[in-house]
C-alpha cells in the first residue's frame, strides 16, 4: 500500500508495511520550520531532526556539543511545519549513554516538549538497557549502527565501519539485539553494502542507509548536503541535487549590486 502522494500520516507502522511491500523509505534531515515545510511537501516519509544541526546550523566540527535543549528547540520548529512525515528526533550525546533513568527522562522531555514522534539513539549492546527503558514509556525508538558520529573521539576518524570481520559480526548481533529490544527501524551509516544487504534481509524491521548501498529498505541524507548549501563535505555516498551555495551567493551579490546602484527599490516597489 503506497502512502506517497497523499496526506495520510506516516507512522512507524507505515514503515513496517513499506518494508513488507518492498517500497523504499525516504528520509531527510530538517532543523527549522521553513525548510521542514518544503521537505514534508516534497513527500519525504521520515524527517530526522538530526544532531547534525551541530555541524550545519551551528558550525561545529562534531555533533558532541549538542544539548537536549538544542534538540528540543529544533524539533519544535520542525513539528510546527509537518503534516505528513514521521518526525524522529536524535537524542544528543550524554542524554542516554550509561544511565537508563536519564535516558528515559531525556526521551520523555523530547516527546512532551517537541511533539516529535520518535527518538533515535546511536549504538548497540552498550545502550540496549536505555532503549528498553525508553520503550517501556511507549516511546518509539530508531537505532543507529555503523559509523556513530557521537563516538567520533573513540573512532578517531569518519571512515567506513565494520569492514573487519569482528566489527561486522558485532554489527549483525547488535542489529538483531535492537530488533529484539523493540526498535522500529535502524540507520546503517557508512558500512559495506554487502553487509547492509545481509542484515536488511535477516531482520524484520526497516533499515535506512547512509553510505550503506542500495539494499537497505530506505535512504537518508543531510538536507544541507544534498541541496548543496554546505559544500565542504563531499563523501562518496552524497548526491547533490542542487547547487544552492552558488545560487544563494549569486542572489545576495545581485541584491547588494542593485541596492548600491539605486536599482532596488524601484518605483513599483515603493509606496
């Protein structure tokens, strides 16, 4: 059953139905009202209020500095704009690791204060207790395996994960663990395509890939990357659908020229 093109609200159940029917799931990030409205209108199934806001909105090098208050603010802005898409909110670094009581408290704040529909946590067996605790409150959880950017200081690099057998086996076990715990979907970031295919076929919940090949049940990109607003980040998995950096800079230059030359505003643009 296709949900594309009509206003029927996307739910976690919809995504499950899409996986069963072999329909690909589309997911993009958004962090503010204006762009979230356009993303939703464009027909995306899932909007991720990502902690990548740290990079594209705040100019930070990593996602680590994002706070719970930051994430709730961005999620509130997105929620006001969205009619159809499922809104998933990243739980930021420090809001769920190591203490499941804090994890539950953080997730409840996100849901109550932002109006989002689900939360996303990075990691496998290390955080499964936090996931289980959040699920007891009836809050849907999306998992995230492979390259987990909040752990960048552990990895030391943003290279492809799970190329070695040991790490691949842990990823397979973690995916199964997240499915058994009750996650409704899992993001696979920067892992070998053959591994993503193998795991996607072996679990019943949807998988969303970013740099994980075409055999995941869906795909996600960072909005500012795919629109070409940010251009200092060019991984192999990124397809740029627009070149907004050039177009926006050009528009601003033209505006400055028109003001300086006295061309703007003209008589028709004055009262």
